[in-house]
């Protein structure tokens, strides 16, 4: 137990990220199921309007910040150091700090489901209710007087710190801890996409932090950043949020694209088609992701010039994305394909992401977007890219790397059941939403009239949502079964080309008994120019220094939610206690003997 | 085990740059976006306050010029501190580290005086948009200076204890990176907020 609380081992932190994020993923999924129950028929009465607002807000916030990002982070943690031939990340304790801040931030946000009585709210749940993009000035104290939005803006600031700390850590890890000979253009694509994602994180999160800080000062200290009457414009929030929000979309999708770029070559027994182009497309997406944010704001009326520019940049960003899709298809073409579950999910990712990409381009056009804004069409789009895209990609990664992370292979037959149920379920759930939206049903309204003519489609969508739930039960059964009865994995159950497959599953605490020297982009495969590398010996030739654990990252992390409780409860001394804990944590951290 | 000034192990790094230093450059890049957003907001809201006091009623350029000069000089002290630590001259290393922190404290004192005076003249965060943007922008900068002062004083105490030597020059260098960055941000704020009204 203590060894897990104080761990600085990237593999253990990766597993902590996985299990924590998976629980939050199930929580966000349950929220979605309640939403779908409420909408299964017109004039539904499953939940009240207030609770419905909290459900869709927390569903979005949970899935983005507490499920998808940290599930990606679990692979950054576990796999990236293995793929670059490193013994750990550059700053192991900072890595532990990121995890604890993420956990505490997630608990802080979700505590809002139970603490209504403490705020005399008249209901149990005071969860955030302003939507995951929390538009000002709806979120001002005048219009949202309860503690709901406070939980949201404070929780997101805590989570931002976790992501930023991890961002600096992984940039340095990938750039600085590569094994000898592992040049940048020899990095596995997953590692490359991780690197691009971290740059997006460290540049995008400060922007939303500023937006949230303004909101905090408005709500707690009577500032007027988003108050129209004081001469301010609520549009400032929209710009700050989407300046973060659109790069965030790529923060969510690029890791999944990286995973797919690992899975496809392994199961097609072919090098990735156009490696260089795939890498450059990923970098280009990272840059262009910064130039498209106002396409979330076409309905605002920014004027024809701004609308045209953002329409053009948005259509342009489809180009590098399309390039990647063709490269993946070409990778499969003529390959010696093995239809594993991981490959199923990877191919499912490509198919679903194409649909999501196409509906995305359709609202790159302002006239079309004006019809689609705030309707279920947009909901359909984001679920095709984030569920059909990111989650499919993440599951490809789970089936692919599970044997490496736990030493046991997930069951393939159960995996196929999981895949097909999820694949059919998501299409049944989300495809009708295109029509529901075009027929005029707005998103984020807790009920609809039978006269709208979307009742049957909504029922179909709800059935699909429950199919997805069943598929996840199959997945959980698979995890459970694998725990004791799964087939034991060798070093390399799939015949992978990258470094993580050259060491035992799960790897020893020091990862590599001898740090390998890399001479090829596909070090473990025979190519025209290269023989496969020698796997490191089973036992290290000499003693290897492994950093011990530390309590201080966790101590420091506890300071942040304590500080966040101060404004929430109007208790000044808590701010000082929180700051004190943080400072004690940082000093303990800085001055304890700890050698990487 | 003594964790006194032992030489940090010279780790092999792929880019040949110390990992902590690289992380710090990434952090500074991130901070640019933070201050960029704050300064942009100040500019977007410039001239949109519907009630006074307005910037020209209240900003005291001579006073803040002195603060600015003080902060610029602290950067000079920082350079001297790093040079002294690098050549192993810990006597002057201590003096310059302390002077840097002291000038930082003087700057913070100036900010406290300025904020107090503004509040007395009727400008608070809830007065108008100028108040909101001014206090949050300069306050965020002030918080950065405060962190820097704390950091410099910590190094100074370590130096007094004899636990800071040329082997820790990289730590001092990174502190310097932070300090100079905070200084550069102030030059921009001073120009945007005070000089260009």
C-alpha cells in the first residue's frame, strides 16, 4: 500500500492513471445513461431540469478531463518511457504529483454530487450545471448563484495544474531521455503524437486558466470581466475558452491517432505507410489547431471576414487529418493482416473518425453551421470523433498494451464481443442524432414535445446507449477474467517493432537491463538495411539505481484542493492552510535526498 | 546520508541540455501564454470602462518608473549572483543573491503602496473594467515576483548554510531564468499599461 502511495515509478503511475480514469469513465457513462433515459420518450420525468443540466455538464466535463485525457496519460506514462528506451520519466516525483492532483481534482469536482445540504441548496446534488464550456455570462453569480459553477471553475483549475506539470515532464522526457541512436525521426508515432499533445497542453491550458481566473474574480470578488453592463463582453470568455477548447480537441485525438499508428503496422506486418508524412501531419495539426477556434462561434456573428477566415482554416485542417487516414489505409493495404481485437478497434477508429470528420467539415461552413449550432447534429459529431475516434483508439491501445502492462493477454473472443457490441451500440446511439438535430431538436434541453417528431429516433438512440453499456460490461468481465485466467504474455506477444516489446511483460522496475542502442526506426524488425536488434539480457549485468518513493508529491498535491475549498466555503484560513501544505510539500520535495 | 552540496550527477541527455533547464524553458513558454492572455484582455478592454477612475486619472508614472528601474537592477544583481556562484565566489554569491531578493521585495513594497493608494482613490477590482484588468494583470505579476523572492531567499539561506556552491550553479541559473522572465514581463506590462495610455 505505502509503496503505491509513494511510488514514482512511471509504470505504477500509469496503472494508477488507468484505473482512476476508468472509474471516472464509467461514472461519466452512467451520467450519459441517465440522460438517455430521460430523453427516451417525450416529456420524460426521470430527472428534474436542474439535475439534467448537472448531468450533461458533468458528463462532458468528466469525459474530457477525467476520462479521456487521463486514459491517454496512462499510456503516456506506461508506454512512452518504454518506447524511448528510458528507465523512467525525466521527473519521477513531478509525475506522481500530476497523478495525485488529477485524482484530487476529480474527487473535488464530483464531491459536488453529494454536498448540497452543506450549502443549504435544498437538493443533494449541486454539481456544475453550465455546460462543459460554461458560457459567460450564464456562469456569473447573478445567473448561477449556487456553488455549482464554483466547483467547476475551481476543479478545472486544479486539473489544469496536473496536465501542465505532466506536459513539461513528458516534453523533457521525450526530447532528453531517448536511448542512444533514437533520433527524433526514429521515434514511434505514438511517442511523437504524445510530444505534440504535450506542447498543445502547455500552451492551451494557461489560456483557459486565465479565463477561469477571471470568472473566479467575477464570482467571488465582484470583478466585471464578463459583465455586459460594465462595458465588458461575454465573448471574451468564448474566445478564451475556445482558444483552449479547440487545441483541447487535438489533445484528445492525437494520442489515439498515435495508438492506431502503432497497432496497424504490427497487425499488418508492414511498416507504417509514409511515417514521415504521418509525423509531419501530426505536427501540422498541432499548429493549425490554434487557428480554428472561432468556428465554435459562427453563431455569434463575428462578421463575414472572421467567419470566412475560420471556415477556410477549419477546412484546411481536414487536409493533414485526411492524409493520416489515407496513410493508415495504405498501411493495411497488402499487409499480412491478423484480425486481433486491437486491430478491430483501430480499424473501427478509422471508419468512425471519417464519419465524425465529415460531419465536422460540414459545420466548417458558416451557413450550414448556423443550422446545426446547438442542435443534436453537433452532439452526433463530437461523439463520432471522441467516442468513435478517441475511445475506439484508446481501446485499441488497451487490447494492444494490456499484456505489456499486466503480463496477461485479454481474451480475444470476449474482446470481439466487446468490439462488435460497442461498434453497433455507438452507431445506433449516435447516428440518429444527426437526424434528430437536423429535424430541430436543440441540445441541452431536458425534454422535448411529441410534436417535434423525434420521439422514435430518440428511443433508438437510448437503446444504442444501453448497448454500449452492455459492451463495457463485457469489457469489465474480460478484465476480471484476465486477472486470474488470462493467457500469460511473453515479452512480445504480437511481434511488435518497437522497444517496449524487447523487455519482459510486465517490465522489471528498471525497464531495460541494458539501455539499447538504436539503429533503425523499426528496431525489432528485419528491414532491407537492418537486422533486428538484440533484446536486452534477462538479468542486468550490474546493479541498477532505481529512485525510491516519496511522500512529498502527494503532500504538495493536497494543498491545491484545500486552497480551492477556501473560496467555496468562504473560509480564509483554509487558503493559508492549503498554501502552507503546498509550500511544505514543495520544500520537502526539493530538499529530500532523491537521485534520479 | 548528507544531501549537502553534492555535484549533481552529469546525466547523459539526448539534447545535451540539462533536463531541469529544458523543463524550465517549456514552463516559460507556457507562462508566455498566461501573461499573453492577461495582457490581451487588458488591451481588449482598454477604454471600455463606463465609470472612472480611468488610467490617466490614477497611474503614477514617475513612481512606477522607479519600481521598474528597481526590478531591472535586480536582474543585474541576478546575473552577478550567477556569475559569482559559477566561479565559486560564495561570499559575493550570497551578497548578490540577497540583493536580488531585496530589490524584488522593494518592488513588491512599491506595488503594495500603489495598490493601497488606488483603493483610496476609489479604484478597486469591482469599480470598472480598468480596475478588473489592472489588478488581475499586475497582481498575477506581483505573485510571480513574490514566488521569485521566496525562491531567492531560500537559495540565500542555503548559501549561508554552506549548502550552495558551484556544483549547484544550474539551480541558480534556473532561478535566474525565472527571474529574468518575470522582469521581461514587467517591461511589457509597464509599456502597455503605463506608458501607452
